C-alpha cells in the first residue's frame, strides 16, 4: 500500500495540487498516469479502494495484451502504475466542491484539498429494478455484485436479471462456482456479446425471455420471484434463493451537477471530444460520461482528459 502510506503521512503537509481526479477506477488511474507524466502535481481521491467497477468483476478477457486476467489483478496493475505519478487517497470520500477564484476547494472525509483543475471519473452504480421486495430484501438475497456475494450461494439457485455483458458474465461466474443459475431478460435478443451468450448456454445456464420481474418474494430472505411474459402476459413464480440484478448503470454525477456541469437526458456528464465539460478546467472521463461502458474506453478518456487539463493549465502558467 505504498501510495496509501504516502498520502496519509502528507495529509497535513500538502493538500494543494494542479489536478485533482475524483474516482480511482480505470479512467481516474490512467488520468493520474498521464497527468503526472505531463508534469502536473496530481491527486486521485476515492471513497473506496482503487479499481472502481473492476473490483466487482471476475475475469477480464478484452483488455489488450491479456487473453484473460483477474479483474482485481488488473486493478492492482493500474494502481501500482498510477502511484508512480500521482498521490492516491483511498477511503477519501468527497463531500463538497466549491470554486474560489481560480481554484477549486474540495471537501473530503480526509480534509480539504485545493486544485487548479478537476477530472470527474466518478463512474456509475448498478441500476435498481424498482420492484416490490427489492429494497426490503437487499442484502438478504438481493445483490448487485456477483463477485462480492456469489460465494454465499454455492449449491443454491439464483436468478440473474439483465441481458448485457455484465449480466451474462455474472451468470457465467456464478455457474462456475457451483450456483444453479437462470437468466431473466426482458427482450428476446441479448445485448451481450455472442461469445458470452454461447458460453452461458454451453454451461447449462437456463434463459427465460422475454420476461420481466414484477416482484421479489420472501419475508426475511429471498424465496422466489414473480415474472411475466411480455408477449403473452402469462405469469410464473420461480423458486430461487437469490436475485442478482444487472440491468444497466446510473452515473454518479451529483457533485459534478452541483458544480454546474451539464448532463444529458440520462444523467451522464456532457463532454466534448477533449473530455472538457461546460465549466473551464473541469473535465470528465469514463462511465460517468456514458457511451460505450468498457475499460479500454474509460482508460482512453482518462488519458485525453488529463492531456486536455495539462494543455489548458499550461496556457495560464505562461
């Protein structure tokens, strides 16, 4: 934990940076690398641990140069590289940001930081189903993280809700550790990569389409789900011990919007091709900007955002 020790020691000594990056997922960590290599003094702040959504995944098979790599191992590689160029403050929750003349004042759980420029790499969180029983049984069989909670369901049956890469990958992971899995998807066609769907079928994972979940059943724990066929309106009750929800992401834009950053109709931060927002010296990168939510895209956007910040800051320093 080299970087963590470094910043803990320096909390009272130095809190002023050229560039502060909020979020330590792939976008934020790569932005830290490019910002630091450009000569900027950079801090990366995250309310959790470095890695972002990588910490909720299992195996990554589409990162160039790695046919298959554990997501946590890839996250560690990102962090180790970034720590050479930026101070990484883990477990540092950003609570407020204000602009004071030419600087941003960033309030956090670890004290106050000042920055000339900010990159929002705050990512996104799993979208809820918003059905009866979901909130009541959250943590009691309802989960949004297969890697985190999957091992509790070995030898049991679960439903995975969704039809994208995350949902199908979650189902494959759960099946591989000894969980009986059924995928419930509202459409006949999957958004997930064909290779993933074929792998799921080859592993014996059941699929029910086109069905929607109308209720999660149980008192103190998940006992089943009520589903409805979208074409026939037929209703079925399935007995399951758990429900893993993977139906998309909601961007974490609260802080950016409070600062005045514009967002689109889906809540994602609007940026130009240089990752600049509508606010001077404020940039955004990664899942919080929408588009293709992939690690390689987030990393590329992080690099672009940092280079844009360096270019803009260079103009005012001369």
